[in-house]
């Protein structure tokens, strides 16, 4: 059975076949599968490594140039080449793509989180496939925590960001084994990991490739993050025929990591954690009914009052006229701005404020009904 929203991570080792050049056939196969799932109705996001390898391919750079400035230079050159290859291949299937370069600080800053989430959801609403990569040009390896690790952690953060149903991390290895299959002929593939513990994590190791920064250890850490956010995860070999389509059809391939909580539980915990220090938005009865029973966004027309001080991107409580809590969510407008536009139609927001961050005070995708 096909999942509704799928994040696919393709590592450098897969895209290059372990060489120093991008493999066009591998990319074509990956694109065809993403396009097929999109055709079936799934919302797709592709987290792709390979910019540095693409830069080497364009410039003919030798492997010895591994210093940070050289790597960032290669990424700057290679990113356009990588996207051109994707655009050409997706174009053959009539699929429009968009590029998003992210760093960790983009997702930890509250406004960055809100902007990235809203943009990605808007792209998917318009049937565009976002292609995401770490922004290697500004990421600095010496600053602890700024580098995602060949996009494994990035893919998990994106899956959490957009409330994905499934994260598939594709690489050269078939999944998690009981031992290193390159060394131990008796190593067995582990089909399902119900819970990540120390014994399971001890099976992860450093990256075995020359060009990728990720390895099984970073994939397991990414799986821990995603499953705790309510996302199912699969680690599988990307060279297997139609691996994405078969996984979406329910076939057991690679190693599956079932979500350890529901998306609603995870999101509700995250949102509720900040309510004590944020303000309140009071809404009329019509807006309260629309939020509770129709899964609608909150528009300024339904806002009757604003209490407390909050900034755009803060978590706020939404209450009805009887002060009963209806929902909590991420505010698209600050308390100061909202006080000016409360009760008016969305079409007047820009006229009143001189700017607009969207028609919604709180978008339905950034809201938990309580």
C-alpha cells in the first residue's frame, strides 16, 4: 500500500556507484521511481547528495583536493550540474522540480523552520518535487553540529519537518546486518528493528566510501530521530530494481524501522512544550467550529482578540469565546501584526501591514487540534 508523503534520501555512494562521477543510469532509475510514486498520488521529496562529486566531474578535480575550501568550491560548481541532471530526467516524466539548499541552522531557527516547512508543503501542494541538499558552501565541518553527515540526518529532519509517512534511505548496502557483510560471510540482513538500542547501534560503523560522509552509524541515528517523530524508516539498497515502488507496495526490502510514536503525538508534544511562554489567539465560534470539525486554517477574519506578546514563528494557543482551548500552532504573524489585522479579510493583510506572510494566521499544517 502506497504511503502518502515519502522522503527519499540518495547518498553519494549510490549516485556515483563508488566512483568519482555521477552515474546517469542510477539517477534515471531513481527519478523514474519517484515520478511513478508521484503519479500514483504520493507526495515526494528527494534529499540528494552528490554536489561535490558533480563538481569533480565538471572540473576534473583530483581526489587529493579534500580541504574545506576545495570541497565547498566543488559543491558550488557541482550543485548546478546535479540539479540540471535531475531536471532533465524528471522532465522526461513531465515532473517539475525545485531546489532547496539547507543547513542545520535553517531548521533550528524558528523562522527558518516555519519558512522551510511552509515552502515545502506549498511545493508539494502544487505537485512539485523538492530536491534538497545540504548547503555545503556555507556548512563548516569544524563547527560541531553544522554538518548533517552525507544528508542522513538532514533527511530525518526534513521527514519530521513535513510530517512524512515514510523515510527511505538508499545507499549501496542492502540494510542493517548482524555483522559486516564484507567481512563476515555469515552476516544476516535484519529485516525489522522495532527499537533502536545500544546493541543495534553497535552494528553501525564509519563510512566505508571515499566520497560519502555518511555511514551506517549516521543512518541509525537518523532512523532514531525520524521514528521518534512518528515516521516509518527503511534503509535499503538503492540499486535493487524498482526498490521504491516495491517498498511503497508493501514489499519487505532492506531493514524497516517502525515509528515509535504517532506523528500527532510527536507534534503535539513539541508544540505543547512551548505554550507556557507564548500568547493566546481568541477566535469566534465560527472559526472554532471550522478548526475543530473541518480541518481548516485560522484566518484573520475569525480572530477576535490577541493576548500576550509573541513573534512570528512562535507557538501559540488558540482559544474560543469561553476560553476553552481549541488548538495550538505556529503563528504566521506576530502579536503586534495580528492585533492590526484581526477581524479583517485575508485580502487586506498587505494593505494594512505593507507585507504578507500568507492568508492564514495559523496554517492547518502547522496546527494541532486539542
